[in-house]
């Protein structure tokens, strides 16, 4: 199944409180549960103005559906083609 990175433009994302992040996470998880096991959220990275999420999904349409149902932006969705890390150079 393809893996995607999603860029979500959320002004002030880096200032969200722990409680706000918990609520967002719960909403996302509820939508994912309703959509079934074909789409999975792996992790997210929060910067000052954006959130970058890693998902496994059958296609970009599933990610857009999740975003629409959850009320989340999905400003850019890109399929991850290769993953490298420091061990790649060994």
C-alpha cells in the first residue's frame, strides 16, 4: 500500500496546546475508524505554521476524503517513493 506525506497549512500550528492536539488526534482517529483499515495515520510533525502527516492509504482520494470528513486542510499530498536514512550510505 502506498505511503503519503500530507502538508497541512495551519496558522499557529506550533502554538497548539496539548489539549488541542489531543482533540485533533481524536477527531482524526474517529474519521479513520469510520473509513476502515485501508487508511492509516502513522505520525505527524508540527512546525510553526504547518503539520506534516505520514499516512498509508490506497490513493490520494482516500486522504482527501479523510481531510474533508475531519475538517482538516490537505494543501499538498505526495506519494513517498523511497525512504532513506543514515544507514543508506553504509
